[in-house]
């Protein structure tokens, strides 16, 4: 499993505020909180079989995370497909990501697109990042820098670290979009500030191109930058203020 995908599944396992009483799903959440993943799987499976959409998602993430001692992408895909039909935004993203990477050995990026688009339309930032990356690199879709930049901006504004780096690089060096050294530099430095070690080489290319005035403007924008007030799903970091 790719690191970004693993992080997404772990986040889904950890983020919950449902009280641990009242039914199989709540029992599963309680078991997760106590680290009893076998009991959590049994509880989630009971409710998933009864049509509980979020239980399907939790069950799938357990299969993906390997917390029960094995990773089963086929079983996860089965439950995520069902949860997607039930309208779960997380399921739409995770199922699309499974298809993109390959449920077994063969990536299916074209099949992934509608699921990722539906998730992105529901403000899932990680789904927007995947669509931006696909459009930028021509994976499963026609290469389209304008579409790539649009999705990457959505993801960057939703706090996806890789999107900040990618969008910043496109803008700073004019990769199929109008060049903007200041905005591109802001996104790249924001990614660096948030822990993206990979951005260093691109910053090394950028810094000699900046005037003192442009550098000062980037620093001003960074000081004034705030995370979005509108809730987003799938962001993987929060900036320090």
C-alpha cells in the first residue's frame, strides 16, 4: 500500500466520536479505541451485513490497514463498493484510490475517475489531489494542466501536503498554466513549512528567480495564511500558526 493511502486508512480508524454503547457499530468503535481489532472487525461486519454504511467503511479500513494481521484489498474493495453506493464520501475516495493503485496487481485508473470525482465534489481534499495528479501526468485521463491546477488548488486549500508542493511547482515554473512566482513560491514554502522534504530541490530552483520584493511578498502571504473555515475531508496536516 502506498504511504499516502495507508495514512488515509489509519486516519479513518482513529477519527471518531461515537459513544461506545448502543449496538454493534458502537461496540466496534469501542473495540477500536481499546485496540481490540478482532472484536472491532466482528462488530463492524455484523452491522455491515445489515446495511450500515459507515460500518462497511470501518470494516474495509481494517482490511486495508492490516490491523487484524492480514491485508485483504479484495475484501476491502467489496465493502467500499457497497458503501459508495450508500453515499459514503470516504468510501468513494478509498474505492477510487484502490482502483487507481490496483485492487490486485492491475491499476484501473479509468474506473477510478468517477469515484474520485464524486468524492472531490463532496469536498474530499485527498480525492481532489489524486485527480489533479492524474490530470497533470495523464494517468487514466488526458493530460490537462488547467484541470490539474484546479484540482490541486482544491486539495492544497484542503491541507493536502503533496498538493501544495505540486500546485506551487506548476505555478512557479509555468507548467501549462500562467507563471506566478509569488503564488507558486507561497505554496511551495507552505509545503516545506509543513514538513514536505521533497520540495527542497524545487525551492532551490525557485529562489534564484525571486527578487527581494517577491520574496518579501511571499513571506507576507505566509504570515497571513490561514487554513480554510469551511470543513474539508481528507486533508493530511494542519499548519502551525
